[in-house]
């Protein structure tokens, strides 16, 4: 069933005249008559009858009328929605984010996003970076944010680098000195989090490459729990800078430089399907806000 046929039917029903309807649609009367005949042939019913008062709906035409009106109204609503989406005024943005990103970085970005796109519905799914890249590859999310993982169907855009920072509670000897050697660090209880995360692997790699092993280890399943344990003086931890920036700023945790260990950075990227096509306004706007993340992180970081 062609849209032009339904549109012609509705206009004739409104005008009560084929000639007036043709003028309103900017088509010739014979062309409109053909459209009506084709619609009647497709439906298998006569929709209009000619009377001395003009063209009137048959019983079949009156029965079909509300359905045709709803169909046109639905299509018009679709046109209006697409127009709003082109301007970024409506639609949906689906995101996938790794835990450290969704907890410590994404909220401030989404605050600014909702100010710019108040009518865009947000859907956020979380998972480890390996899970996020698969969400992107399968088209389950429009944008993923996590550490770089190569995938043939996913393209990645660098956003920022998250550095691992050694933190201790203010009264800890390491905090008072402000720095510690890797060998001395091995004497402290080390608090690790989430065996499945890349941060866990990076922390262990630092000691393994230096040929030392921590004497005491406490393992937890998330960053927040690790921070609380450090704040209570139960040990020290290498944690993502974005996760501890607020605690360092209010001095409930202190950063400690580690002599003999190079800085450990983990690149965070924005991921999109390779075949996604041009980004719409909402996606483009979110990516623009993501690009501002390094500046925001630098602004939130406490003085060295």
C-alpha cells in the first residue's frame, strides 16, 4: 500500500471532491483518480460513491478512514521525531562503559549531556572492557567507553589515559614521606581489587617486573571497597587516578610516589561499530563531551 494512495484517500474524504483534493495535493485530477482506483483494487472494496452532493464515503470507506488517519498520524509523528533527532532534540543514546568509567567519569559527562540534549533518553550498560567491546560489535550500544581492546568490527578513539596512583591514609609512614621505593612497598599490605580487571594485572606486573613480591595482600571485589580499606589504614593500594581524585582533594587519601617503578597508564577509548555510519547529533554530542575529559580530569586533579 503506497503512502500517496492513502494520502489521496484522506484528502478526498476531507474535501468531498476529487478535483479539490487534487488541487490540494498539487496533482492532476486523473492522476488522483488512478491512485484511488489502485487503492480500491488493493483493498478489494469501493471506498467512494458519487452523489449529487459530491463524493462520499461508502460503508467500507468509513470503516477504513480511522485506520488511514492513524497511519498518516503515525508517519507524521515519525517525520517529526526524525527532524528532532537531526537537531539533537530527541531520540535515544545507548552507552556501554567499564566500571571505573561508569562510576567516576561518566556521571559528570552525562550531567552536561542532559543539559544539552534534555529529551534524549539515556541507556547505560556496564561491564568489563572485554564485555563492552562485544556490546559495541554486536550493535547493542552506540558508544562504548573502556580500555583499548582490538576488535575487527570496532573502531576506537583515544579519550584519556588513566594513571595508577599509589595511595595511603594520611597517617601512614609512606604518606608522611610522600614517596617510597618499590622494595619498601613490598613490605606493606597491598590491597588489590577485582581479579578480572586490567588494574589487577597492571598492579601485579609492577612487582613481577621489579622482581619483588608484596608480603601481605588483601583482595577485594571493587574499587570503592579498596578505597575504604586504605582510608581505615589496612594497607596501601594502586588505584586509578580518576577513582581517587576526590579523596586526594579532601586529603582522606594521600598520593605516594614510587621510586623505581615507571608511571603506569591505561588508555581509555571511545568505541563505535566500524559500520555504524555517520554519527547522529546525540552520539556526536556525547563524543564531543568525552573529548573534554582530559581537561576535566586535569582540572580535578590536586596539586602535586
